[in-house]
């Protein structure tokens, strides 16, 4: 360091160390005199090796608060002692200066701490609410005597009075009176300053015989002597004094209850305002967490309701199960908790026909919504309430199968509103004792089965509803509940219609026995008594609440101590059920998450072992995959070439009409043996055929061709590594699409005109067309000749070669037909130009010739055999004529008449062939331009309908692979949602 004036400059840093009154402080070097800075920089390099303890740049510096090291001993010699003493004095001075510095630190800390404490106290005081508006809770005489009553004496009086009350004989419920004394003591011991004379005033208050305690306290002199008080105490009746005190305590309790209700109402309005704000604050975030928490839990329950659990994994998540006898008021209790009349009701008949899961949560508006619908019902509007009740009733009736009365299918509903307690309740059908007319025979057993299914959940909270207006011995539900929860660890008992019970029961103590659990052979966590209205369907929730509060305020059940204040009203019930529900959720949800985690592992292991190379596609994903494949197959129809369409249509149409053309047009006309008659017959028959049959046949062929091509593409696509799990679905889609498809009937009229014009044209313009017609005719006749030979062979049986080579024999009928054939063939050889029909004398001749050879034959058999033989003969001659006509196109063009080369039959087949080509072209245009697109539209509609029908998808896409993928998806979804819910639950804590 370098001393500059009264300061010392540090050569290791930009600080100035000043010594002033024993306190060191540092000053930046830039504020020094320029000369001091120059000295500093001059010695900066040499100071790096020897840095002082106070320098912050040194890593091994010594703190200012650290004591200096002990100085070394002086060396032996004369002047060493003096230098040692001087050095010792210097260290003593430094030590003293540092110790003196502590007083300033202590003094500053005390002053700063006191100021901080005062400021903190003021802030906390400002944060406390102003309770001056609620001074009316404490009786007026307390405020009048607050300056005089001594708190110590006052607290000594109350226990004495409590002991006196307990010693008095034949007084009702002294435990309750003791509780009231304790309550009054807690009120008066909240910080009110009291004097010694106030004890006498309070004593007079408790001793006033006739008037109210407040009046007695105001009229009695404060300076009353103990002798006067004892005298007055002896004159008054002990029972009257206790009743007066109990009435005053009850009145004070009611005032306090009204104050709480007013505060809750204000809080409810404030929370509603906060929820409606757009900006994000602390309170809003907290409310959103609470709201989403119950929604997350409800989603898990919705998934579990549709989950078919395997591997011993069951739904053990908590929910509140509301059970009770029919018409016991359980639906009314649920409506009071939900704060809306949301359920349909009737007079004595069964209204709850299926379980209804109601998720209650807090929200800015009082609304209700179904799980599978986006419509919100405003519960503040009567028309929306009526619509909601109607919708619930419709869903219940829809869920009930034919021939049944109740259904196990769950209807999921959510209700949100300000001040509603968060929980999930399930309203079950009422338990009945007798099946009445109109009910299914198994209704009673079905209701018991549904109720047991929900109550056997070890984490379900059972809300047992008992009608208080009927005899307790008629209850059925209590026995059922006691079987499912014998220890009563998760049961809450609710006694409804207490107002009617108080009027009807001769002994009100019976109600006390019920709510204390002494009458029914069942145990419960808690017992509650509620009133859910006067029995009118038009009562509002607010009017029911007012009636319930007025009843219990004036009821002797509460006044005489038979019921406790926390055991009455649906509001207290709602709070208790909500607390119990969330307690059960926090205790069991993690265990359920672990169970589903184990189930997921088992399912994944089974999938890896059985389907190692396949993706885990559930039913919906498989349906989407099949849907895309089917649409690709339909689109492929539009890629078919026109040539392919026309070839298929022409071939199928000729197969359909060829028999009619040959049998009904060509053969009758050709057998006339006259050119003019032939053409006339052909024209007439073609006109009749075109007007009546041909267009219908053509449209049928086109529709069948479209179906076959659609099926062909689906079959070809199947060969390209297609999954056979889609076969059933694709077949159903194809059948339904074809069933819905209707051919455009307007095309029939235009097609008839086109066909008629094509058949009217007889002009063959060139030789290729003539040759094509001859080839078409020749192929047709050869096919018919082949069919005729096959028929004849079947009639006469095997020939000699087949009999020798294949060891076949003729039957007696075949033998007769063979003899008949031989006889008829001899006749045809004699008369090659014979007509198509045998005359009667010819039939007789043939029959006699056969009888001469010992063959008995029927005339009908002769005619039938002749028909086939003549047909073969005619076709053979027609084929010979067809070969002759190959060189007849020259004569046809020049209209030469030659009996041998007059080829009218060739012209007929050309007309038929041209009609087939034009018809095929017309149908192809209609197919590609209209019908394929309409079929594609139908397929899309069918797929959309199938996609919305879960039952149909389950029926069409089946198998263990599908079910395993479904279970895997649901288990994963449940596990993820449970983990998210648990995380949110921990954050809420």
C-alpha cells in the first residue's frame, strides 16, 4: 500500500483504504487525485507478489472479521525488546478497533430488524379481512360489558355451570348442553377484554327465569351481590334456566350459520366473476386446476366403463354409488347436490332405468353436457332443463333392450356450476321388492346385479338413501349395503323426508336411533338427515333449500339434541361426500395405476410373442386401413380401358340373348324356306324383342358386369399382401353398396331407340364386315351344334366304343331313344328337305316300325327325339350354307338373286352383331361416365355408415389380434391419463 495524505492506496486493486475512526472503507481509485493514481500504477507490478489481506483480487485473502495472527517472539538482544513492545502495542490497538466496530453492527441490526418487523406486521394486518360487519355474531350484552368483564373469572364460571347442569336430574341430553356451553365459551374467549363486574352480569344472564338472557342482562344491576344472585337462582326452575340458555345458544348458532351462508354466497359470486375473467391470475389458475382435475378423472372412468378387463385387472377407482329403495328420494338428493332438477320424475313409477354417471365440477356457468354430445344445457333456463330431462329419459329407454325393464349401460353426464362440490356420482335404479305388471320377470335380479357390480368395488363410496317417512323394517337396501360393506368403512347413510318422519312418528327418538346407527344392522362412516322438498315436482332448488333450512331451524330434533348441526342439510352432506371421495381417490389411485401398468406389460408380451411383425392396430385403425384399400379398388374401376369394357359387355350380352335369337328368331324364320317370309318374320320378331326384352337384358348385363369387375379388382388387390382380416368387411361393403345402387332408368329409353335403329340397318358396306358376320354366324352355329350333339348323346347313351372302353351300359330309356334315333335318321336321309315338324302319320309309322322290332315307344318321345335330330340336321345344313356365302358378298352388293347364294341369314347375324357392338359402346359410356362414380359414392357412404356403427365394426372386424390391440390401446390410454391425473393431484396438494 502507498500512503496518500490520510489514505492508503492499494497497489493490487482499484480501491482506496481509508482509516477514519477505526472503520475501514474502500473508495474506487478513479476518484483519487491523479498523483495518487500515478503512484498506484507505478507500483502495480511489484504489488502482485505481495497482496494485502483486504484485497478482493487475492484468492487467499483474509476476511476483515478474522483476528490477526499472534506476533512473533522478540529476538534476544538490547533493542529487540523495545521493538517487540512497540509491535505488540500496535496489534493491541488494531484488535481494540475491530472489537469496537461490533457495537455499530449490533446497533444497526437492531434498528433495521425492528423496522422490518413493524413493516411486516402492518402488511399482515392489512391482509386480514375487516370483520367489523360481523360483530352481530357476539351478543350485544358482551359488547356492553366488554370493558368490565374479566376473562379469567368468566372462563371459571362456565365450567361451574356445566357441572351444575350435569348434576340436575331428568333433563334431556346434558352432553349436548355441555357442548353448547363449550361453544359459548369459545365465542367469548376470542380476545374480548372483560372486567370483574362482567362476571356478575353473565351470572345474572344465566339466572334470568322468565325473560330472554339479553333482557335479563340489561335489566339486572351490574353491582348485584352474590347473595342476591344465589337467592334468584334458588327461586327459578333449573329446567327453565337450561332451556333458556340452550335456546339462546341455538339462536346464536343459527346467526352464525346464516353468516356463513351469506359468506358462502358472496364467495360463490366472487368465484363466478373470477372464472369469467379472461386474464390469468393465481386464483383463476387454481380453479382451472381443480376443474380439470375432476374432468381428467371422469375421462378415466368413461374409458373404464367400455373396457373389457383381462389379466385380473378390474376397475377399482373410487366413485360415489347412490343406492336406495325405489322412490326413497335418491334422485332428489343427487339433484340437491348438483343444484338442478336434471332427472325425469314420475309418481311412484320407475324412472331411473339405467345407471347415470354424473361428474360434478366447478365452473362459471351452471350447465350440463353429455359425454358424446357437444350441446350445453343451460340449467338456469326452464326450457333447457325440460329438454335435458327429456333427453335423459330417451337415452334410458333407448339403452333398454326389448323385453327388459332396466339396462346396465351407463349414461355419462357432466354438470358444472359455481360452488358445486367436485365428485363423480352414479345414480342406480331403485331397489324393488316385487315385480309389478309391465316389468320383465328378471327386473329385480337385474337391479340387484347392477347394484352389486358397482358396490363390490372396494374403493367405491356407497351413498345409502333411506326413506324416513316409511317404516325402517320395510327397507331392502340396508341389507344389501350391509352385505357389500359389513364394516361400514365406505358407506354414508342418508335419511330423507325427515319432515314427514317427524310428523308421522309418535316417538322422535326413533329418528335419533337411525342417525346414530342403532336401528339398522349396518355400519356407516357418517349419518345424515335431509329434506328434499315438499313432494311437488315444480319446486325449485332454492325453494327446497329454504324449506330445508327453515324446517331444521324450527325442528325439535335439532333443538332437543336428537340431531347434531353437522348431520343435517344436503349442503353438509355434499361437503362430507366430497371430502370422503377425494380422500379415497388419493389413497387408491396410485395402486390402480400400478395395476394397469402390470396389465399393459402382460398385453405387450402376448403381442410380441404372437404377432411380432405386425403393427398394433386397433379396430378403428384397421377399419381406416380397409377403407383406403376399398376406395383404391373402386377408383381402379375408372381406370379400365373402354376396349375392355366393350369386349366384356358384348360377350356377356350375347351369352344372355343368344338362346332367344337362335330359338325364337333365327330357327323359326330359317325354316320357312322362303326369302321374303324369312325377312318378314325376322323384322317382326326383332321389333317385338327390342320393345320388350332387349333393353332390360342389356341393363342387367351392364350392372352384373360392373359388380363382377368390382369383385375382380378386390380379389386381385387381395393377392397383393392384403390382410385377410378385412375379407368380411369388404364383402359386407360390396353387398351393401350394390344393394343401394340403382341404375339410371332414363338410360333405358335412349338405349331402346339406339338398338332399334341398329337392327333396322341391313346394309353391309364392305367385305370385312361381311366376313365378320359370317365368322360370327359360324361360331354361333357351331356352338349350338355342339350343344345339340351333347343333348343327343345324353339321350341315347354311350356308343359302342364308350361301352367297350369305359365299361358303360345304356339304360332301358336310352336304348329306346337309340332305336328311335336310328329310325328317325333313316327318315331324314330319305327326305333331307323335311320340315321341322313330323306329321301324325309319320309318327304312327315310326312307332309301328319300332314295335315291329319289339320296342314300345311313346309318341311324345318320338317327337322329342325328332326335335333334337332335326335341329342337328338344320344346323349342319346352315353351316354348309354359311361356307357357300363366304363368296356371296359380290351378289349381295349387286342385288343378284341366286337361290344358293341368297344369304339372308348372314345379314341377320350382321344386324345382331352390329346391335351388340352399339349396345356395348352405349353401356360402356354410361358405366364410365355415371355408374362407376355413383358406385364409388355409394361405397363411400357405406363406409361412412359402417365407421359410425361400432356394433357393425365389432361384428365385421374380429379376432384375437383385434381384441388384443384394442385392450392394449385402452390400457395405455388409461395408464397415461391416470399418470397425468396423479401428477395434477400432487400439484394440487
